[in-house]
C-alpha cells in the first residue's frame, strides 16, 4: 500500500518505519528541512533503540523516503497519517493548530479518495473538526474518510510496541475506511478494536490517565511507607500479584514525565471541564505527581542540611531510560530547585546530555558516572538506566567526598548498597521523619 506520514517525531518516525518494514511504500514528511535532510542521510533526530537500523534498511530498499514537501506526500498516500505535535497550551488545553494546518493542506491538495488518519493524541471531537476543515476547503469533488488510530508506543520500545502492540484501535464511521485499515494492519497480530471515532479518541486519553493515576497511587503509598517504616517495593509486590491490578506501573519514584502522561492527564481534565465534569481524581493524580518531585528535593535538603556550594552529582536526565527525551523530565524541576538553593550540579546521562545542554545553565556535564562521582557530596539517581545498576560501587565510593546516594528510582537493594559503605536513601523505603 502507499502510505504517507506527516510529522516525523517519535510517533511519526516509528509509524513510517514500521509500515515500510512491513512492505509498504512509505513517504514521511516534516516541515523541518534540516531534519528531513538528516533522515535521508541516515542521521536520526531522536534516540530510539533499533530505529536507525530499520530506517537505513528500508531507505536502502526504497520502501521509505522523506520529504519536506507536504503536497508531494499528500499526493502519494492512499492512507495519510497525521502525526504532528499536539503540545499543551499554557492552560494545558491541547494545541491543535498543527493538526488543523495539515487538514487544510490535505483539503487543498487531494485529487483522489484518501483515508486520513489522525494518530496524534487529540481531544475527543478532533476527528469531526478535521473532517469539517477538509470538507469546507476541499478544492475538488473527491471522497475521503477520517479515521482515529491512536498510538500506544512507549519511548525506548517504540519499534517493538508498533510491531507487537497490545491492541490496535480503529475509530471510523466508514466501512470502506475500516476495510482499508484492516488490510494495512493485517501483518500485525494483535486484537483489533473497531469503534466510532470519538470512542477511539477517548481510549487514548483514558489509557494514559489511568496509568498516570496508578503511578501517583504508588507514590502516595510510598509516602505512607516512609512515615510508617514499611517498604514500598514489598507493598507493591504484594499488591501487584493481584491479577486485577498487576505489578506494571507500580514503581515508586520521583514521578512521571515525558511527552504523554503530564500533557495528556492535564488535557483530559480540560476535556472533562468542557463537558461540565469536574475530574477530581485526575486533578489529584497531577497534584501528587508534582508534589513527589518537591518531596525528593526535600529529601536531598534534609540529608545535606544546606545545599549552598555543595557538589551534587546527578545520574540520569531523560524522563525514562532508553530515550533522549527531556520533555517534562522530573530532572528539570529537581536540578533547577537544587540550583536555587546554591547546589553545584554535575550531571551525566547516556543519551540526553545534548538536549539537556539546551535546558540547563551552570551545569557541568561529565563523560561517565565516575567523573560525576568525583568529589561529589551526594549522588542522585534520577533515571533508571541499566548502566547505573552495574556501576563499580567500590570505585564510586572512593571517588566521592561523602558516600551518600539518594535514589529516586529505587534501583538498588538497600542492604546490598549499605554493605558497600554508603549512606543510602531511597523512595518509600526509609523513615523520613
């Protein structure tokens, strides 16, 4: 099939690459000419395991190419995926101008029947809006259908999640469009959920809101564990064995970040308000997440008494491992708050440092964890990269001014690390009173 993907961010690039890998003729488009030139030369704009190899193979085999010419990409595809950004406005409502601009361009350039698929995370009724924009501005009398096909990929496992998803959701009101989408997805073996467009749009927001709530729930439990002397890891294990709950997303820490959970959970509150519903549960989820970052800063301040001129080593900057994404990363708030108190920050991340350099000022970046540990009075773990789980702790201890680790991701066993001579503080496993 001929496939067009407009927008080559995390979602668009993974979508275009996987459909090419499945044998389709795919063009990816982006208004960023520099990004497109890099992609055509095999240079990835993002870090995602396995992505570069797949892009290179499919470009070489002429199943995948990239352009900054939207007119060309609109003419190419029988199915056009809209994968442009939907960032939050200042009030957390979803900014839809990029989706609307693409819809207008499609209207002005389609000359034959197209299935137009919005894959970006958008508020309910966006499909209706896209359909109206195209209908009101279409230049030629051609048919088209609009489909909602939300993505559920996780950064760090985007290729795997696109090839082996838990489910495929197709929201459409046209049998013709549904059959085309079924054909497109036929090589992928996953449950296929066919709904109306509005239900499909809500499935994405509801999924992310539920997972965000689960994270804030366990972080609330972690606070009670700290106050009572319980161990949140053992509590989470005991709760997670219940099949109705399971252990996924029951990891206490410094809160969620990234491009999805903070933005989508806040946006869902705004969507509910539009329909007259006060989403108190999700508001609390968001408040708990923000408070968890503040609580972690408090743990650091308590451990060091004063932060002024203290050398603080940071391990991990990206919002999660296996990505270089810094969007809404908890490290941003934590580092900036420590700097306000006079802390001198040194930081290392395996992939995110180039992006971090555009965010932070007065942060010294190191080439590895050992350089960060040297002369530091505390080491903070903010991202659970596997690299940090395998450190030479004896070497780390010998380099630090004070053998103190405050672990925001609970990557170590407390007893094991204390045997190495560290003072070790983690989330939900230590008295804080």
